[in-house]
């Protein structure tokens, strides 16, 4: 079971996450307007509500949906507050949509939440129409299904990642060390039914993306 957090970033088609078992929906501020377009009913609405139509907000309030209001001047973004609420509800798997967009500062801050909560045992993914972002760390062995026209990139978060092996890729690797700050792992392609990523040490973001 996963908690779905809807933010105020780019719109997304429901098909991008319809195979994920969603048990709880949180709308962060302007993400509330996306919920209706996606046919989703929120379980919780939160934020300072500076980016949502007041009439839409009032409509949902009349439905007696739990609403938490924060001041506009606060120490955390609405998305981070939403993640924290999901964690408090006991969710170990969180999917964020509307978490990327034209504001690169917000996008980067949301991506950094993957790292922060990963080390608390919380699995967070960011999904939009062109990207699926997750994080791996330490002793890891995962498989990613082939998707036509998609690329797979890894971005080291720690100073190095070690023991990286890529199988089923156009550019395979065997037990290599990669330093942070290199573009060496950008735009690889899966050439078989699945691509396998093995990591022995370090932390990296994994992007499955299309143009």
C-alpha cells in the first residue's frame, strides 16, 4: 500500500501511476485542483493554500475532508509537510506526483526528499509524464522493465558509488566505481526485457525518463 501525494507541479496522466496500489491520497495546496481532473478523492488536504482556487478549496471542505492549514511563512514546503503526514500515518511507500515542473528549486527540493526519507526506511518515488525517479543505496539489486523510448540514468549522491554493475543495458558495466559529479551514467538504454542494477556501496538516484 502507498500514499499518493499530489503537488502543484506539472500535470500528469493517470496511466503513469495506475498500476500502483494507492491507499491514501494527500493533496498539497494547488495539487487539490489536479485531484478532480484525475478522478481522485483526497483523504487529506494541507498547505498554506496560496496556489489553489478558493472555490475549489471550499467545495472540498464541505465534503468534510480533513484539512490542515499552515501559514505561508513556514520552515517546510507543502510537499515536505505532506510526506511527513504520510509517514506519521504509517506509510513506508510514498508516491509523489505534481512534484516536478518549471520551478527547478522546488523540483530539486522534492528530489532531495527521496534521500532524506530513504535513510528513515521510507521508499519515495517521483513520477511525472516523462520521468520516474527513485533512490538506491548500499547493497542493492533491482530490475527495471524495458519501456520503449525510455532512458535510464544514475546520478551518484554520495562522493562515490562502488560495485556498480549494469546488466541488460546498451552500455553494461561490471563492478565499477563512479564518482559524484560525472555524467558517465546518463542516458543508458535497456536492451532486454529487464535491466538489472547492482550496487554494493553508496547512494544514487535512478531516473527512468523519456524526451
